[in-house]
C-alpha cells in the first residue's frame, strides 16, 4: 500500500509541474471482465476462512484531463466503477468504487498511433457481502495499478485495452448476524480486471 501511495504522489507531483495550465479534457467509458477474488474470515460462532472467487462483468465511466510532456502525456482522471455480483455458495459479493487515477502515456514516435501506458489510482471503495439471511457492507480505501495501450482511431477518439489489479478495501469489524450472535468478520475484495474502452477528447 505504501509503495502505491508513494508512486501516486510522485506521478501527481510530476504531472502538476509539467503543464499546470493545460486544458485538454476527455470522457471515457469502459467495459470490463473481472476475475473477482474475495476472501472472508470469520471468528466467533462460525469460525473459518473462505474464498469466493468468480468471473464477472463490469463497467466504468470517467472524466479527465491530458497534460502533454516531452516524451508522452500525463492524464489525471476521476473514475466511477462497478462490477456485477460475484456469486458462490449462496453468497453474493457486490463491489464498486470511485477513484482518482494518474496515467502516463508513452510516445513511441512511430507512424502507428499507439501509446502504451501505466497508471495508479486511489479512492473510495464499497463492498457488500450478502446471503438470503444477512448482509455485510462497508466503505474503505480502494487502490488500483495497471497498464495498457491506447490506439487513436481519429482526431478526437481512441480505443483502450488494459489490465489492472484493484482492491476495493480491507474491512475488519464486528457484526450482529441475525440468529447467529456476534461475529468478527474480515473481508478483502480484490479483482484482476481486463478493460476495453472508448475515449473522446474535446
């Protein structure tokens, strides 16, 4: 976590000083296929540790700004993302988040309009674990790190193919579960996400 925060801070500082007054806004939408990796650990009456892994679909919407630098572009972005429910053994896990992302697009200086990129993000995450009898939900810190490639198809529009690893928060609380008693629940929602998107630059 500290490494991700340090990386985000360095990139933000560099972007802010590269072109502080540029205004090149964009909007983007992405569809994603997520390999959800959710872990729950219970201590109390129902002692145990379980993994609830599932493959789900999801999507995201974002707005951002592009800062041109000598060998590429910095992008600062606000994103909302949500996945469909991961399901296993009568359990459903819903995840969503809002992140501040920082990306760096590398200029390959070729005739083909391809730009690989790397990025990190930090923000709000929300997870809800639910069955037919009870549900547990909470807010936490979401983080992501990823890479991908952009292909510009015309002056204002590009397509994006990327991968990222994202956490939706680490939760550790005591809950009153109906007809069971008090339980201490730790749950860690994670996902590996493959994303395909469309970006429009104004």
